């Protein structure tokens, strides 16, 4: 069954989407006009220094986070979480089956996986 959004959610989503779209468009237009005026004035370096510094600082931040996770050993055994998740699911299935049998003892499982 499909989820039907209430009217207020649809209205909020439309207003929010248009606000983000208009804001992004105005920001892009401002940067484009700034670039064009800088080219006309012959001051191209000024148009690029702030975005380049911003992008480099963000890239350095992400690299430092990656380096921190690497040094903490988060990438040593990338297969272990998969097996831990499967083990937790097996235990949960056993607990659920035990709970089910205590509530309705006449039911039974034909196999371990009821799918």
C-alpha cells in the first residue's frame, strides 16, 4: 500500500523544495555574475580565491577524518561487521521463536527460515 502524504506535508515539501531551489539558484547566479564582473575588470584571481580555499579546507577536513579512522583501525577487518550482524539476527530469530512458542504453543516452525 502506497503512503499518502497529508496535505500539510505536501505543502511543506513544495515550499521547502522551492526555497532550496531558489536559494541555490540565487547563489549560483551571484557567483556567476561575480565571475563575469571579475573577468571584465581583469581581477580573475579574486573570483577564485574564496571557493578554492573553501574546497581545500573541506577536503583537508575529510582527509583528516579518514586518517583518524585509519589510525584507529576501522579498516583492519571490514568483514567482521557483516558476520556480527548475521549472528545478531540468528540470536534475535531464536529469541523471537521462543517468545512466539510461549504465547501460542500450538504453532510450530517447519524450518529455521519461514520464508
